[in-house]
């Protein structure tokens, strides 16, 4: 049985989040949590909270065993971009893009 958790409109670039997602995709949940705990970065903290959430969903709502769970899929999509203007050199205007992401993590129980 698949259990998923999503995080929408998180204020971080999808490129930065995909680096963390590539590290944990396909691994069992305990190994993924160890990897994310030992990284000291914003994407790792965001992904750790999401993995904790999907584990809680699987254990409490579906009654699955935590030790048998593994990360089946983890997807990062680009959300809408916040477009801002900042003062530039010689009185001009520069563009400043704040990219946002949607993250989905799906876990499944190994048999």
C-alpha cells in the first residue's frame, strides 16, 4: 500500500531540493533519515520534516511497520515563481526571481 505526503509552495529552488531527493530515493526510511540528519542544509531540513510526516501517515493512518518502509518515489516539481524588482546600477531595475517547489514523497512497505 502506498502512503504519500506532499509539501506545496516551499520557498526553495527545485534544483537544490532535487539534490537531496536523489540521495534518498529508493532507500529504506531509517537510512534516509540518517542521511538527512547528517546534512546541515536547508533542503535536508525540509526533506527530513517531509519524510517524518510520511512515516507518521504510514504508521498511524495505514498501520504499516516503520522498519519495513522504503521510499518508493520522491518528486520535486517547480511551483509558481515570485517575481520581484530591485534597484540596479545607474538607476535601472533588475529582476529577482524567488523560485518555489512542490515536493511529493511516497513510501511503501517491503515484502
